């Protein structure tokens, strides 16, 4: 009796399991399929400034609700375009990652419209020990000698003075040597750094490197604050020592006072004189 009941329960469990599987399969077959779209993605890692070719691209299915607004669906529209940022394999390509149509490959594709690229010579010290990498921001410092002013009011104003001053702030580093890859994090000592500047900043930088020595100061990527400085000179770098304070009157050394010599009275002879009850002295 007990065995019969166990067999019935097992059979009922199998029937119910099969029914659940059938209902789940039917629901999956009748459920609406998720909508997808096809977009163009990078077929491999592509560095900044490279010109795109069909071999670098591929078309994949992408969820329709997360397709980027400026994504491309036709690889032919990307042929010959130049990247202005590095992309990874499988990353969608959009218009914001591309240089304007017709741009040639290389460094010129990275320059923002209205700006210029200028290269300055650096060494391991000026180049912040190789930490000034593409994509970083730097300040430009010039150290020079001021020219004497012949019309100065005094000699102190007319003499030459050494000065160091920040002349340009938050300048983007486009390339170091001949490399423009912004994914590099390892410091690299080079002999030239290419900077992105406006035409006015290019003129200042060209003049600054002709009148003095340039140095780069690496700054925080997200710090836009300007450095309001007056420049460093020998006067404010090495201030004059404080003037000697005169000792108080009590501490001053007193000079001995010279007493004037008294005139010696001439020697006189005196004799006592007694007149009755009175005595006196007569000198002659």
C-alpha cells in the first residue's frame, strides 16, 4: 500500500514537471523577440590619428535601446576617416570620435579647430622627468633677465633683474617626440614636446623661448584655476636681512664725563687776630 502511494506521487510529480516545461516553452515561443540593431564597431584596437580602413571595422548586433545616437550602420561611410581618440576592439564608432571629413591622418587630425601645434625643446628636467605625456596639461614658465631701463629714476630700478614667471597656463600636450598615443602611462624622457595653443599663445611661447629658458609645470587634469602670481625675482626670493636694532638707552656704553679742571687759588699767608672777645683770621 505504501509502495503504491509512493509510485503515484512520483508519477504525479513527473506529470506536473512536464506540464511546467511545456508551459515555459510555449511562453518563450510566444514572447516578443528583443529588438536589435546593427552598428559598426572597431574590429581591433585602433590608435589615435589613424586612418580607418574596412579591415579595421565590423558590423555587429546591438540592443536597439542602447545604440549610440551618432553610431554608424554602414562601414563604407567610415572609410578614410581619421580617429581623434583611441578606440578598443568592439567599441562603437561615433562622429564625436572622428576628425572632420577630409582631414589627413597624423597630428593635424588632433588639433582643435582654431588652434595650432607648436613644438618646444625639453630635457629630463624641463619635461617634468618624462611625466608630461600626451593628453596632460602643463603651465609654461620662462626664466630670463630683465633689460635695464636707462630712464629709471634710480640705480636700483636700472640694474638687471632675474625673473621667473608663468606665461601660459593649462596648455594641452599633443605629443611627446613623435608619439601621440594618450594611453601611455609610463613616463618617457624625450627631447621635444608638442603643445596645442591658440595663435596668440603661439606668439608668446615663441618669444619666451627666445628671451629665456623654458620649463614645464605639470598640473592636475581637472584643475581649471588660474595661478595669479607676480613672478619670482631675487628680491622676493632672497629678501634683505632685517636692519640692526639700536640698543636701548640703558644698554648704551656711557662715556666717562671729563670734569673741567678747577683753577688753583694763589697761596696766601694767614694769622689769627684776637680782638677782645672776638677772634678772626687775617690773610695777606
